[in-house]
């Protein structure tokens, strides 16, 4: 009788037990990889163990609601049918549960003579068919594909632009240009957008990268409700008009990442007719600039007014260093200060490889006295972090107050243009100032400072609570420098 009760108790609690076991067995990211990999844990394998397991997995639609589909754009016919059948099965068994889907279609060099574009279109549309039917259950969609696959999905597929996705909250579309398999003499990127997906009232997060920028158009998405937006890439540049039009609609935007270049600028002759871009809710802005300022046109971020902005990051990943003008430093300074003048609440500022000198950087920082967190990375031909910069940060008034960035709490510097003497003077002057707030310093000053020696010379500050992190590469480069065989001033170090 006792044994029977034990068996009954096990069966009574079996679903909870099986649920716990499945959480340990299945991958932590919960996405099932397609095509299925032999020996790889999936919910389908669990259902083949025994009757109890099969009943459990069939009664748990959430286990079937997340999948990652990865295949080449030249998938053969047999694999297309097999993959489509598996995707259909997953859709059926996920019931009415919200769907998380990651689709990766990578390039194949056989597309062309042996496997024409129209076959790629048919294959992609066939695999996508069961997913499109269930668009009303999409919650998180991530698409990473080639341009050919994207065009194959879109063309002659009118329902795609009329999909209803009331539960969709996150959408990512990306895909890099990889070579001739994507583009040839007969294939051009269309000027009007080929992605239109506006029936998603719950959409809050949008990431468009590279070919995904084809969806950066005023009518492509419901921009009014977007809270997090990324428009990035260097192959498919945004126009100033498209970028500005999209941002004008993002009235609820809180976090934004932008890639900018010469295409996202407007000629100064037309500046008077450009409407300011009001982003009243924006809290965090990250800009990646791919072209140095030219002085003759205005960057799109010059026209952004972000009164609630608290975090600003500007990275310069410049395509051509030979294009520098003697006034590049001043133009860079002016572009940044035009933005910060309209963003007076910024407390965290990161500046990566800016093409400007120390004097211009100091001017920029003096216009942002409220900063508490500062990061400056300077490994490019322009060295904006050096002894002059450290000296200005060390200056005090007659009353003992700091003259520059009084509220600075955290500082991160990477450069090889600073000397140990000025660095120590900066740390001690800050620490002994009456208004000092500095708590943390991170340093990567290749070729200039030995970590152990620096820590010993500011030991009293460390004892009183200052946290100092120094890159472990210091001693290696100091040793190299001592050999006298390296001219570090002429070397461009890339991180």
C-alpha cells in the first residue's frame, strides 16, 4: 500500500519534476537550433524518451516557442522541405504562446549561374511561410540575412508588408554585404524601402544594421512607440532625410545608437530649413561617426535637442585618415559642442578616437561641467589626451576648488601621450582638492607608466579609498620603450 502511494505521489508531481529536469537539459538561451543537430539537446529529443515525457512536452507550448533557424541561401530542395516541416511542427506545438525567433541566412557563392536568384527566393519564402502565418504571435524577432535572401523574401510577397504583429516588442534586422554573392552588375539596392512593417503597436525595440537600414523609412515601422532604436552600418548609409524623418517620429525614444557618415549630413546652405529634432525622452545616445567633419555640412546630431540626455558616447571609426583637413580638430569640436549645448544634463560621456587635439577636447569638457563619468580613448593620429589635458584637470582656484569637472567621480583614459609626472600630479591634486569627488581611475597609458611604480607613488590616495586600475600591458610596453628600438609616436595602436 505504501509503495502504491509513493508511485501515485511521483506521478502527481511528475510535471513539476520534468519541468525542472528540462530546464537543466535544454540550452540556457532556450532557442532550438534548426536544422536539428545530432546529439544536441532539444525538446523533440525529450519527447522521444517515454510516454510521460512525450505527454509533458506536448502540454508545454512554451518549450516550442523559441527557435533559431540557420541555413545557406542556396539550400537544396530536400533540405528546404525538411526544414519547413520542422518549423511547421514547432509552430503547431507552440500553441498560442508568444514566439521568439532568430533567423540566420548566410551567403553561398553558388548563387548565380548554378543556382539563380529566383530559386533562392522560392526557398526562402517556403521556409518563412509557417512563420508568417503565425506573425500574430511574434514577440521577439531577429533576422540576419543576405540582401539576396531579403529580396527573395520580400519580392512578389505582398502580404509581408501587411503583417499584423500585435505582440511584437523587439525587432532586429541585420546582414552584412559579403561580396559578389550579394551584389553584381545587374543587382542594385533599391532607393525606396523594400521593408514595410507598420502593424505592430507594441513594438518598443528596433535594431537595424547594414541591410536592415532598408527599413529606416518613415512608413516602414510604427516609430512613435519605439523606446530603443539602433541604426548602424557602413555599407548601406542612411540619408540625412531618412534619418531625420525617422527620428522626428520617435517621440518616446529613450535609448538610441546611430552610425553617421557624410551621407547623414546636410549642406550648410540648407541648414535654415532643417527642423530641430526634438527627443524629449532620450536618456542615452551612442554615435559612431565614420567620416571626419568637413566644415561644409552639418551632421544629423547637430540638430538633435535632448534635454533629458544623461549618457552620451561618440566613437570615431573613420574610413580614411588621409582625408583630414588642418581644421578637422575645430570642426570636430564644434560638432560635439553643438550637440552638448542642447543636452545640458549629460553626466556620463565617452569619447573614442576623436580627430582633435588637446585644446579642443578641453573646450568640449569645459562646456560640460556637470560630468561625473568620463572616458577618453585616444589611439589615433590625433592625441587629445596628454600632459596638457592632465594639467588642466589638475588646476585649482585660490580657494582650493577644482576649476574643471568638479563633480568627476570616474575617469577612464587610454593614450600613449601622457607622462608619469603629470599623471601623478593630476591624481594627487584631485585627491587633495576640497571639492574632490573622484573615486575610480582606469588607465591604459601604453609606453609611459610602470604600473607598480605609479601605485607606490600614489599609495596614500589608495589607502584612503581611491580605486586605481592600470592595464597589465603597461610593464611590457615600458620594457620595450627602454630598449630604445621603438618610436611609439609613429605607431598607431589598434584596440
